[in-house]
C-alpha cells in the first residue's frame, strides 16, 4: 500500500511551501499528490521537488467533476494517506454589498465546501498516526467588516476542524487548524483589488516558510491550532476576552 500526502492549493503560496517542507521532513512518503488549477505551475513543481515523487492533478475544486476524478483514483489505487493538507482558498476584501455574486460564491465554495469535501473523500484512506492540516486564518477569530465573507468562511474552517479533531481522536488521526495572519504570498494580489489593505496588516506580514515550519511542528506536537507570531497570538487572546463589538470596531 503506497504511502502518500495530498496537498490542495499546491501551485503557489503556503500550499507550495508545504510541499517543499513535507518532502524534506517526510522522505518516507512514496508520493505527494498535489492539486491546483494551474497545470503549468504544477509541472514546474515536479521539477523543483526532488526528495519525494510529485504527482499532479490539475483540478478546479469548485467543479464537481474534480472530486469524481480524485475519488476514482483513490478507489483504484487505495493508497495510505499519511498527510492531508487543505490549503486551497482565496479572499476578496470590500464592503459585502459591493462584492459580486461570483466572488461571494467562490469564497464559500473553495474555502468551505471544497475543504469539507476533500476531507470526507480522503478520510477513509487515513489511519492511526495520520495528520490533517486545515488552513483557516487569524480572520477566524473575529468577524471582520470589509472582509466579512472571507472571515466567516475561515470561522467555519476553525469550528469544523476543532470538532473533527475530537471525532477522530479515538482513531489516532491528528487534526490541526492553521491560523496565520497576513503572509507574503500571491493571496494579497487578489484579496485587495477592491480596497487598500489596512496599514497594520502590512506591519505583521509573515514569511510563508516560517508559518509552514511552525504549522508542521505544531501538527506533529498534536496542537489543535497553529498560530504564528506574537501579534496573531495576541489577537486570538483578545478576541476571547474582549467584548465582541469592541473587538470588531478595533479591527475595522
């Protein structure tokens, strides 16, 4: 039975960085299955990662047929999935009423539905000692005016992950929600096309290599939530102890 890892959102950002670091830290993997829309990026990735063979699936997780392809492949090959990383997602800032239906649907579909479907499809192939990394965000800690839909989708991811973690604890499957703040990736090229990024976010922008390194370390240590950096840890603490309305006004 082939031991593999599966990573979504693999063509850029933290998904790509995760593949690089997983391949170095888990050389016993026989393959890493990488999933993203951009085929040319995935082809380049197969040349960049040498430690573990890369198998790419150029799939759009907003399309139903993508899941059928993955299901069929899993049923045929019956691999042992040691690591599942759901890092596919995107965000669009701006006042809710000014967002397009396509932008709203896309965030909900990719950030919530795709992550949930991927987990449900892959879970039967995971056993004791396996690890699931679900990419949420520090935006999950508190509602964010001007980023309302994105923050809400990430709150879903965090809630789902913590509940799933409890359900799977008896099976020995570890589940970690990764909740970074702003990270220096292509994410922001799309996220702030409607408005300027809040000035304070620029000061806490993190290195994706460090965020991913901590996430893998926290996952291995069986932590429920991985939060990189003092600033984001403080945000999490304050979001728990401050009145919600006060916290929302502070962020806005």
